[in-house]
């Protein structure tokens, strides 16, 4: 299993982490997350990225030959100016992207298999049951659990694969309706996921 990492607390600016959406380029369903984080809090993320790049370059001569010309899972954050409708950079902020395919093809058989959705945790580290939340809207804050994945088919790059999300604060959705916690959701008495607990203790 790929090495897992946990981000610092940041803010969701777009994405779909409860239900997958169609990728407008590939036409496939996927879970995705755009995550805004201050540059000075991104050292751990950058280290995870560099580790994945180094491993890929050591294993794949083609990847190594490509040098620095690779797709990366972050870029400077920006916001749209309502007066000019142009994107303007947000000083000191990075936008990180995470993805997870809704399905995958088993190499051995060619069979299409459903992927497990990203796991959601409350602020105490308790794993939420499927269906407890219908959305985690933009503006919500929390920490991302992810696995770096280097690829060299078609193009070269590193993707941060979305494994889970720990909710710190839950924003109102786009309809202006606040998503209150559902009875039986954000309560003690559920067992803490031991693997996740170990990850956040080391975050």
C-alpha cells in the first residue's frame, strides 16, 4: 500500500467528496477536492510530493528524462475579481488538488470494479457512516488523508489520491441551508479508526 499522509487544516474551495461527479475532460466519474492552504503550512505536502517524484525518477528512466516537466497537484491559489471577472492570485496561498476514481479496471482480468469512496471523519477522528452527510460544501475546513501516485502513461506527473477527509468545520451548502449533524453521526461511542488515529497523531 502506498504511503499515506495527512495535510494541515485547510479550506475546501471546490470538489465532490461525498458523491462522485463527471470529469468534463475524461467523461469518467471521480471524487475530487480543491483545497486551499497557506504556503508556509505546505512543507509536509511538498515533502510528500518530492518523495514521490524522487522515487518515480529512480524507478522509471522515462520519468527521469522528462526532468521538471511534470504535472503537479498544486498551483498558486487565486480568486475571481467580481469587477473584472479575472482570476487574481492570493498572496501566500496554494491550491492543492486531490482525486479518486469512482471505478478502476483490474489488470489481471479487465474487470471494472467499484472503488471505495473517500472516508469521512468528524473532528474527533470518528469514522462517519455512509449517508450521514449529503455534502461537505466549499468553505468547510479540515484535513485531507491522501496517497501520492506518480504516473508516466500519456503524460508525466504526480497525483494526490484522495483517501479521506477529517471535518473541522462544516460550511453551509450553496442553497444556504446549514447541514446540521445527523443524529448518530458526530457522537462518541463509535470506535476510532486506529489507522487514521495513528496518522493524525503524527500529522
